[in-house]
C-alpha cells in the first residue's frame, strides 16, 4: 500500500511538472508574438539575445532566421552543463520549456494587441513574469543564463545574479546602439515589471527554518519529506520544566509549503511546538531528495 502511494505521489508530481512546463511555454511564445515583437523589445537572458540576433540578420544581411534555431543553438552548451552539474529533472523540464517555446514562437501567428510601447512594456512584463512563475512552480526554468547562474553560484560560492544583470545590461546596450535607445529603455521597464511579478507570485525559493518540538519525530519527518522532498535533523533533548525527553526536528523548507505542513504536523501531534523563522541565506548543499 505504501509503495502504491509513493508511486501515485510521484506521478502527480511529474504530471504537475510537465503541465507547468507546457503552460509556461505557451505563455512565453504568445507573449513574444503578441507584446515583445510588437514593441521591438529585448527581454533578459537568451530570449533577448535570440531576438537581437534575429533582427541583426534580418536588418544587415536580409536573412530571416527562425527563433527556435537560434535559441536551440545558444542553449546547447548550457543544457549539457545542466545535465552534468545541476540535476536531471530540473534540466529535462527546462529543456521541454526551451523546445516548446521555440517551436510555438515559430508556429503561432504574430498578432499585436497594441502598438503603444509603454503598454507593451508593462503588460508584456506582467505576462512574462507570470510565465516565469509557472516555470518555477513546475521546477523548471527558461534555460540559458539560469543554468549558468545556478552552476556558477554553487561552484564558485558567489551571487551570480549580479553577473546576469550585467549580462542583460550588455545586451540592452548593444540593442540600443543598433536599433535605437527607445527600445532598450522600454526593455528595462519590461524586465523590471517581470521581476516584480516573479517576486510577488513565486515564494518557492524563499526559505524558512522550521523547528518542531514533538513526541512523534518519525511521523513529523515523514510529513516534511513527503511535502518538501527535503530531509531534516532530529535533535534529542530534555524539557527544562518537566524534565521530559523531547525530539527537536530541524529543517529548512520553502515558505509556500509551511502553512499546509504546520497543519499536518498539528494533526499528527496537537501538542507539538512549532517555530518558523525567516531564513536569509543557506551555506552548504541544499538539494531536494527527489533529485537523487
């Protein structure tokens, strides 16, 4: 019975992962053909580079290259890096997003809703932020600089996102020099709006520290493992007031998972004492058990 339950949970998780990747790809592609191209904008990451290369070939060489061909080529080495150094599930889900986004961008018709560049920058950023949030919800990314940033952050113990920001700024400077500064400046509004939406909607990567004092450590740990796919540490101590033996379960989990998990822990042990603390940063390896 337990084996069947675990298999069912994994099936639900994988279905959610694939559904999120497909939905995010559709939103990305529609956004590119609806807002981004209409405003001549350059989003961050490899999407921006892809559009920049597309426009350079068309303007200076008169050659029309497909979005998917350029984007797949740019992502080839980051994908290899992802499979080797980051994790199979995360990378495979990201590859699905990359492939579907590229194909749908080429196949779906271009249908601008408005040509007001300010509206395009704001609403395009909102839609892009929604797509990124759906991606992250399914444990994936849009590829490119995400792979490089995650690997560099773990390998060299640095904050890679400042370098990603510098990379995006470089792309915008080149785009501004070649196609006009208006497009580059409006692209900053697009990227800023997108980032704010992601910060608002996506809390999975905001971590909290969980301390649970309980008489049922095995059941509590099983709840944490099942909910988050992360492990925990069991400290054995003694209550100062009554001198009773107690277990302190320590774990770091996602903020989005805390509310439901606390409810489950209290259902197991109504007398459990739970302390949730905001976690600013984590040093050391923090992997999901589902990656192994």
